[in-house]
């Protein structure tokens, strides 16, 4: 599977370790930066580029997911979710990694590098990658509503204030 990765300075060491882990497990890893440590870098462009690549690859029929890191993972998730078609989930436990895929068909996860060890993050990522989307009708319906709102700012049959 192709895995798109992005971070900021807080997650750079995580990113390098996890890229090696993913490559050793047969994944094609694409690094969207940064390549070197800059303690005042800005994560939005890195995370947006990773999210755009995930959406573009998925639209082209390429099996892929994305993993982004930062100090807390919050801002990185917010940046990625500005990309139409991106469904980035903040993951902080094994359960949230599984549910991101099972219920939300998340195509990216965001992890706080200052909140977890490399071992924890590796376990979250491995669980996320291995878990399929359930395809349950209620989850498909909800994801469709999110996508509809993303396109039209409306949800058919629902009131949006």
C-alpha cells in the first residue's frame, strides 16, 4: 500500500522511524516533508500536500492512506481536513485507530508526536492500515452526508442553519 506521510518539526523523528517501519513492511512511503529540522516550520502545507496526494491517488484507484504528525496532531488534522475528500482522524488510542477506519473510512490519521511513544504510534498506524471500512449502511450514509455538505453546503433532507 502507498502511505503518504507529513509532519512538522515536532514529529520529524517519529516520521523517520515510522517511514523505515512502513517500508520494512512492504509499503511504498511518500514523504511530503519536511526533510530537515526547522524548529519554526509550518505544518499546514506539508499536511495539505499529503492529504491532496491521498485524495488524488484514491480517485485514481491507487490503494493508499495518509499519516500526519505534529506536537498534538490537532492542527495537522485540521489542515488535512481542508482538502476536499480528505477524512483525517485524530488518533490517540488503538480503539480510535480502528474506529477511524471501521466507522469513518478515514483516509488519513493524525497523531501527536509529543503525546505518544514511537512504539505507540507504530501500533496505531499498523492497526489503522490493517483495519477495513465496515461498509455498514449507516456509516456509508453519514460519510455521504459529510461529502455532500463539503460539495454543496447542504445535506438533503436535513436542516443546516
